[in-house]
């Protein structure tokens, strides 16, 4: 399979993929080295030559590699293949039906991440109308296992009164708890959205006392983290990034109104 892919692949357009597959092909012929496992190979290919879409035959290879692992009961492979269909990035088709199928399969095989991902499926109504009861159920499973994305989504549900009674103060405490228990692993994907939510609540005095300066700081931190998320390929957070920048403008405008009327001086 690798030799066939190499024969079709443009080494100039996809240098990282070409070099990796060439190395794997060599390892297959060398008694001193072994190829990566199908799962490791699939994950590695998804990380190469970003942000370009991969050609269809490489996508097909990745799907086949995942399928081999899924047949062996690998729950991570089930979840990760579902994630490719959910996002529809790098050349994968976007199919929420396929995503839900593999997430459910992974969840049944013990994947907490897949349970969190099912929360998203039902929260956003990817299969039809939103089902907030199922969303809360799956987010709760993730939150209990330390998944901070699940936790802040539960905060969203309290903030908006979805399935649970609306409780803005509880939502604020949940978002703060996310920051207090933040891990280096979670920070790149959790900190930006959480700071954005806290900025909005502090600016408007929602669930807490109004604190415009605190809001400005939260919006600034949100911008930094969200910028990195968008830059790394999470383009769905572009609107959140724009909202963080807009929030800063609103906070600065309110702070400026409290300044003395005389002209600013820079001595």
C-alpha cells in the first residue's frame, strides 16, 4: 500500500508525507527497524504538511489504517476517525452521521473523549434537533473524568438554562473552576473559550459583579489563546477570536468614559 501511495504522491507538494512514507517503506524492508503501527501511522499522516488538504488516496489510506485498528477493538482509533468526519478537515468528508457512529462505538468501548464528543453532537443537534438531556449526560461523564471542555460546556448549559435550570452564578463558578484546575494539556483548547466567557460575564455583570478591567484582561487572554487555536487549524474559532477582539473594544470604551475629561498627557 505504501509503495502505491508513494508512486502517486507529489514529493514537492507533500514533502513531509512523502518523507515519512518513504521511511516507513524502508523500515518494512529492513530487519533492524519496524513500521509504525497502523494507528500511529494514521495519526502521524494527519499531522503532516498542515494546513493543506491531503489528496484523496492518502485520506483513503488513513481510513484503511484506522479501520485495521478498529477491527482490533482500538477505541482511540474509533474516536479519532469519528473526529475526522465531524470536522471534515484535511480532505475528509464532513459527515455527522459517520462521526456519531464512530463516537458511539468508541464510547461503548470505554472512551471518555468519545463521550464528550457525543455531547457536542447532541448539544448542537448534528443529527437533527438538539437533545440537551443527552448532551448533559455525555458532558457530565467527561467532566467527572477531568475533561475541562465537558466542564465548560456544562457551564454553558447553566448559563443558558439548557436542560438544567438557568443559573448564571453557577455558570460563572464553573468557568472559574476550569481556570483553577487548568492543566498544560488542556490549556491550548480550553483557556481561550473559557476566558472569552468570563470576559463577557464580567463586562455585563452576569452571574458576578461587573468588573470592566477584569473583563478587558480576560478578553486579551482569550485573544491570545484563540489566535493560536485558529492558527493551528481550528478555524471554527474565528468567530470567537473576533468576539474577543470586539470585547476588548467595548471594555476600553467603558473604561475611557471613566477617565477625566482633560486631554491625556504622555510626559
